[in-house]
């Protein structure tokens, strides 16, 4: 937004005169300086990570909320919002562009009406921009959830929210596509590792004026943030089960039960490479941990038809057979890749009609071959960043390809698979609002309305902005289709293990996420970005962290007993379990497989 110097001075004088000058807003809340943050938290550089297992700080929980004090600042000075109030995290998101903005989340959080008035004399004020900011007091080691309703005075453009933290870092807290005729919700945030003054402002690639309403900033200590995850895990990932043990038709009291997770439950997998076919140690290491997988490259077009007319599926077929032997569920990756740089030379040279024929052959070949054998298809991979097929075949090419895949294989979920949607708000191509717009465009293609769609988020992180990740997941989950993190990795660095664990915990602890697959396939000559093992299949530190998470998220009671009625009840993670029953009346233990993924009750007959 461009403002002349004279106009800017006039605006500031009016603001000063009316008593609405932006002032700092105090947030009196949990002081993370008074508590240690263990491995489950988003530990700062000064925080040590315990050598043992995950040990999250426990916060007192009542009715789903967590104690957090706030104060609002009125024109005449500070006015406390007493007493302390419970602040559950708000996962909701309105993804429509609406005529009037909704009320601010959290009642504005630490941003009061006085710190940024929504109107003056009935006229809308321009949004805070650089040089005319909302000032806030931020606390050390807190995640801050930011939300705002935004629009432009004319046209359409991108708007970014910037939070300047007390240590002087400019953090892009979120970005959306906004328009002039309606209001769009931005959700995101940033983390403050220092205590002190911070700023919030907006910027755009448009020359139009930015308008903002219902700005809210809510702080959560790391412990509160983790506690929100634990709430979701208890509700979404676990269930209360009832196991009845009988012997000769009579309840068996005081029977000792041990439960071992073996399959199903929340999907947590990894990518695998063709090297798994020739190295037994790799096969053993991988299959002992993962029951979901994606072939890294072996299903891709350039792997199966590098030379025109010479198809070869032997490697992919063998990897499928290996997966089936070990009861591993596969994602189909991918039917097409929209990146020009990954097209074979012969494909790039094809004319429109020839390319149509080649696309039809590829569709029939790969989708028919693996129909009913994969649970997902990444259909036109990364078609927010790239446009190869639409540029060659027309704007509706993507929608048509999804339609054709569904005709050939109707059971799998059809995914848009994209990078940087939750990793990087500075990359404007795959912003959540643009992702949703593209998905709706594909869904609008004739015949696609009833298809099963999914949101695939590759999740290739450097240094994650966890509040932005959560806010983006909130927005995407509002579409109402399954959301998966499909290719999780973190670039190598001194905090790789910490960042990877935090990303995994955020995904597992979000109600909209239905599965996670890591992009940590082993290669003899080096992994893509993140290796879990060395070349002898001994865990690296990041592999140990993954094992810790797998153990934590599959842990079940080992030695429990039935009551006087022969019943054992507990809250456990969804899944299929091997249950071992021991009792003094039994000559030997009874072992039975029980599905506690789709059912909540089971009977074991001895």
C-alpha cells in the first residue's frame, strides 16, 4: 500500500488526537522461565533435552482449557481482564470469503480494541503496516496464534502478516489471497524466544489499501501448547475399550493381560527405495517399524517408461509384493508430476495430441496395474508450483486427469500433493487459500463432485514455524477432506532432531491430520535430506527420536488384570492388538488378535 508522507502524518495526528495511538499490550500469563521444557516441548537453544524418553510437562486441565491470564489496555491505561481465564486452542477456520468479518478469536487475545480500534467515526481504518504497527508485549518461550480478517480496497492480491519478535526477528506469521469484495480469514502465528516488545503489521504485493478487522493474538506457553496436543490425542487417537475374558463360558477374574500393538490405528509410515529388495537388514529394519509406506521414485513415470514405449514395472511390482508380505499399506506416488524438469525428454517434445495419447496410456498402465492395491493416489503432483500438463493440454487438464484416475480405480483417495503449504508462508504459490482454490477448481470439473479427495502436505521443513503450521492445518482441515503429511523431513543441522520431533508431534496432535508418512528413505549413497539410519542400519539420533515416538504412540498396558466380572477396561491407542492372557487355571497362555481400531469391545474365550 502506498501512502504519501502528508497523508501518513495526517493519519497519525488524527490517531494521536483521538487517543487511539497504538500502545503496547501487556500479557500477564504463564512464565515459561519458571519451568523447564523437556523433549516434548519446542525447546529453545538454552533448554536441555533429557536423555530418557519423552516426558511432557503436565498442565492442570479443566473442561478442556488451560489457565492463562490476559490484560487489555484501554485508552486511559492498563485494565486487567481478571481473573485468570482458561484458553483452549481454537482449531476452527472459516474458509469462505464473507461480506462482514466475524468476531476476533479469543476475544482478541492480548490485542484490545484500544490497541487497534476497528473503526473511527464509522469508517474503516487501514490495516497496520510497516511504520504504523500494532505493538504487543510478548513473553519468552511462547507460541502465539495470530488471526485476522483481511481484504483489499481494490482487486486481488497476497497479504502477509509479519510479527517482529523482541529479539528483532521479522517472522512471516501467515499469508492469504485477499480480494476487495469480501473478507478472508488469515490464521498463523510465530514463536517468541525472548521477552519484550513486539510488532504486528501487514504487507501486500498489491498497491491497494489493506483493510484488517478482528485482529487477535493469543499466547500459549510451550506447556499449554503441548497440553492442547495431548487433548487431541486423547480424543482422536485413543478410545476406551472393554475386553471380556471367559473360560468355559464363565467370566475369568484376575486374568493377566498383555497388549501389543501390531497394525492399523493412526497411519505413521516412511518412504522406501528399491534397495530394500536386495538388503535383508534394510528390509528387517524398515518392516519392524512401519506399516505404511510410499515408494520414493519407483512408481513415477520416469521410472516405469524412461524410453517411450518401453515400460518396466518389475521393481515396483517386487516392492509391492514385499509390502504385502509384511502387511504394509502403500500410497500410490505418483501418477503424474507437473514439474517440467522431471519430464522425460521424449514427453517434453510431444505435441498436444501426442501428449494426450501418452497421458491416456500412462493413466491406463499405472492406475489399472495397481488398482485396489494402494490406498491413495498422488494424482498431479505439485500442480500449484508447476503447470506442465495444463500449459500443454489446457486449463482443465488436472481436473480431467483426476476424473480418469477415479474411473480406473474408484477406491483410493485422490490427493493434491504439494510442498511449502505448511512449511513456508514466504512461498506464495502454495498458500493454504491458493491450495483450497485449486482443489475446488479440480472438484468443479464435470463428474468430480462425488470423488474422494485428500490434501497432501509434503512437509519438507528447515526451521518450522509451529504456530503457522497449526494455523495452516486449521484452514486446510476446514475443507472437510482427509489431510495427510505425506513427505515429512527436516534439513540437517544442529537442531534437526528437535525440529523433526516437533513437526511430528504437531501433526499427530492436530485433529485434522489423518496420517503421516516421512520422506526418510535410506540410500547407500546418501538420503534425500534426512537419514534415520547409517549404512549398517544402526539408528542415527533422528532414528532414535522416531523410535521414541513410535513407542509412545503405540504403547499399551503390558500387565493388567481382569476384574471380578472378567472384564478389563482402559483407554488405548486405536489399532489391532495381540493380546496374551495368562491365568493359573490355564495350562498355557492364550494369544489372540483383536481389532480395537474399528471396535471398542472384544471377547476372548479361553
